[in-house]
């Protein structure tokens, strides 16, 4: 089993991404999440994998992003909304927290710019997303939880990265 923690500011689409991945559906209304676990079995590179995905509440509401959750995670999805500049800059602090909780070694991580379907509302360019992923030393994907664009790729790519960096997993 692979434990994945999804992080990012309120409203960026964390719950929507997980719901699209785990249950292939999208809702217009999501309720503020406190914390929720989702299990999903996926076939990745011909191998059946069980993913345990933790949907965290937002940083604003839950300043005390639980250290336990951070140290438990084998891989991290850092999500911002392409339509909200502040959610992009918020991730610098989130990234610090992850590294503090996981010192030393490579931390499997993917940077996600969500809501790419809202083309006319875009505030963060693809170049800036790419730039931040260089700083984070991870890959960058632009997704739409609404349309399902790149959603599976986020989780499958992360599992591949966990497999590469965690001997025996
Ligand atoms: P969370 O607080 O990060 O869990 O964000 P939610 O998953 O609750 O999503 C917040 C709002 O954004 C909801 O109204 C969703 O329907 C909407 N939303 C999430 N992802 C997308 C997306 O990819 N495209 C569009 N257009 N709306 C989205
Ligand atoms: Mg949520």
C-alpha cells in the first residue's frame, strides 16, 4: 500500500481531484474537508496497487497540519489553483513543512496546478508552475478535476516515484 497526502490551500480542488481519481465523478459543491481517507486500487505498470489517499483540510483552518500526517505520507501532492495566485505562493510554506517533517533523502512529490479548464480565469502561467517545480525538484502537471484531465497521471506518477525511491515497496 502507498500512502499519499494531498496538500494545498482551501478551495484549490484537493477533494475534487481525489474524488475524480477514486470515484470518477465531479461535484460542483464540495464541503470543507476536515480530514478524509480514500482507498483506491489501481493498476500501475501492470501491477495492482492499493493507494491510501489522505485529503487534508486547508492550511488556513488547520494551521496545525498534523506532523503525523506529514511523516506518514510516502508521497505528496502539492495542489494550487491556476485561477488563484495566492494558492500558488502558499505552497512555499507547505513545501517547507513537508521538508521539515521529512528531513534527508528524496521526498516523492508532484506539483499540481488545478482548474486548467477555467482558461479565462488563469492567474498563474505554465512557466511559473514549471519554475516552482524546479525549486521543489519534482514534476509539474496541470489538471482539471472537472474534466478529468491529467488526474490519473498525478497519482500514478507519484506511485512510480515512490517505487523508485523506496527500496522494497
Ligand atoms: P479543496 O478545498 O481543495 O478540497 O477544494 P474542493 O475540492 O472542495 O473544490 C473547491 C471548488 O472548486 C468546488 O466548488 C469545486 O467544484 C471546484 N473545482 C475543483 N476542481 C475544479 C476544476 O478542475 N475545475 C473547475 N472548474 N472547478 C473545480
Ligand atoms: Mg476539500
